[in-house]
C-alpha cells in the first residue's frame, strides 16, 4: 500500500495552517508496549488465577509377595561321587575307560603274572598236603577205634594177665593168712615152737607182699592202657585237625581275591570325571572318580553376615547361563557348622582381583537341584537365590512410602476429588508393618485395600493438599 502524506490532504474550505501534527510512534516502541502488556497480564493472571495442583508419583495398591533372600554364585557338582580304588600295588597293565560306564565295566587291569604263578604253586602244595593228611587221618582213626574197642571190651592182654596174677596172689594170701592165724593160736597156746611159728609168719608176709605187688602191677598196666588210648585219641584229633586245617586254602582264596582285585571295575553307573591311573604306575590308591550327573547339587559360599539366616530345607531359585531365563527349583540340604578360610575368594562369586584374607572366611552350603535341566552340567557356575523368608498374598509398598513419627507408621494416599479431572486430595492412613525385604514392606491396617493410590514419596506433598497423580 502507498504511504499516505497528510500534508497533501487539503480538503476544500479547510485551512491546516496553525495546526501542529504529532510524530508517528516507532515500530520498536509498539513492540515493547505489546510485550509489556503481555507480561503485566501474565503477572496479574498468575496472582488472580488459582495455582495448578502438583503432580506426584503413586503406586496402585494390590496384594503381592515379600521375599528375603541371599544371592550367591556356586559351582554345580554331582551329589553322588564314587571313588574307584585298588588295594593292590601291582603295576597298571591296561587302562580301559570311557566317559559313561555301567556297574561291572572294566576300567583298568593290573599286572598279575606273578600272582597267578604263586596261586598255581600254592594250589599244588595244598593238594599234596590234603592228600597226606587224609591218609594220616584214616590211619589214626583206625588206631583209635582199635584201642577204644580193646579198652571198652577189656581185651588188653597185659591187663588180663595182671588181673590173673592179682587173683592168684589173693588166693595165696588168703590161704597163708588162715595158716598164720591157726599157727598163731597154737603158738599162743605154746603148742608149737617159735621157730615153727616164725616160718609160717614169713610165708604169710611173703604172700601179702606178692599181693600188694600184683595190685601195683595191675594199676600200672591199666595206666599204660589208658595212656595208649589217650595217645591214640590225641593222634586222631591231631590228624583230624590237620585234615580240617584250611589255612592253605584260605591263603589261596586270598591270593585269588588279590587276583580278582587286579581287574578294576566300576562299582556304580556313572560318568568318569577323573582318571589317576597310568600304565606302569602302581595300582594302589584312588584310580578313578565316577559321578552321577543326573543327581546334582550346587556348592555355594555363604558370608558370615548371612549365615544366621541360612537353614536346611529353605527353598532356592537357580539360574545358569546355559538355561537362560528358566528358574530351576532347589533346596538347601546342608550348611557347614564351621567357617572355611578363603571360601569366598575361591568361589566364582568373588572378584577376580580379590585375595585370600581373613575377611574371605565363610561357610559352605549345598543346594540340591530338584528338577535339573539337561543343560546344567557339572563344573558350571550357577546363580542361586536362597529364600530365607517370604510371605504371599499381602499388601506391600516400598520402604520410602512409609512415614514414621511419634504416632507410629503411616502412608499417604491420594483420594479422588469430584467425578472428573485429575484432582486428588492427600490423606494419611495409619498402618502396621510386617515382613520387610530390601525392596518392599508388608503393610496392613484399616483402609488398606486393593486399588488405593499410595504416594511413593510422602515428602512431595502434605496431608489435605490437592494433587494430581502422574499416570492417572
């Protein structure tokens, strides 16, 4: 549009002389005026209009779980480990071993050539001894049977002869005694001379002496007969003991057992995880280690600060790199009663830069794997979360949401104001707390129910204050 010049506007009949025209305001002045008006209007609006309610973060209350746990890193091991060893020192001749073995499979063979030769010689000697003992026993048994028959049936001729001599001596003694007694009466009556009486007395004394000698002789003969029977019995018993003596056979059986021990076999089904047997070396000691890889457990280190909370029977959650996000159930089956030095540093849970010091002392616990995943292998690391305490179906909030003062514990909740809009009012609800974890706290109390809005940070608002809640 062309610029208008007032001076050129001269209407007819009107004179502009004597009139002084004002200058037009500049653009800058106009702009500054507009800005000034806007600022003043904003200040007035801010003063006059109500302030908007502050926005606060909240949690919609619902029932959940409180869990306390101890997180550790452990090593997967077999729960069933069997050492295969030999008590024989023979040199190892062969090693026959595979990864997986069954009970009775041959693992190694020891050199047994010398032992086999010893068994052969011992067997030959024992056979000859047994044959000789049998002949001796048969002869001794016959001799004893004969002596016993003679003894029991009074067939010993020496005894019979001695008995006959004793009988004759008795008859003679009785006869001489009668004669003596008769002549003594005559002598006492002075019917015979002393010389005649002494002769009769000598005959009587001689007969008595012969009788006593015959008695002694019979006793001696009987003693000899008893001794002969006893000797025969002893010889029979000795022969029988020798015949029944199995010491040589027992020694041979021991040698045969040693020979059998030279074949090293698996005593259980399992996987060979360690081989100490080397051809040419002595066969004594532990040669192999077998493990049942289907029955595994995890050995974990427990710090001193956590050990009081770890108990046998507690549930555990297990994860490994090989099983991804799968959570495998486990159970604490043992806790060592005493601390072990360096167990924390030695575990894979410890930092690689950590050195074994007294602060590394800890306790060893074993966690049984209840439902082992096929991707879990012995020797792998496993992350174990031991549940020390837990409570389900309870209301929980973060510890930052709880206010504690002289009146006890409480939480701030946001209560809706009106039907529309995002406007709430802050109210305080007294609570009681229960089980606590590092992440949340169990709460209960009047008014605590599903769906209420618990303010996360009570320091951002006051009771009775109107607020807006983020996300509502």
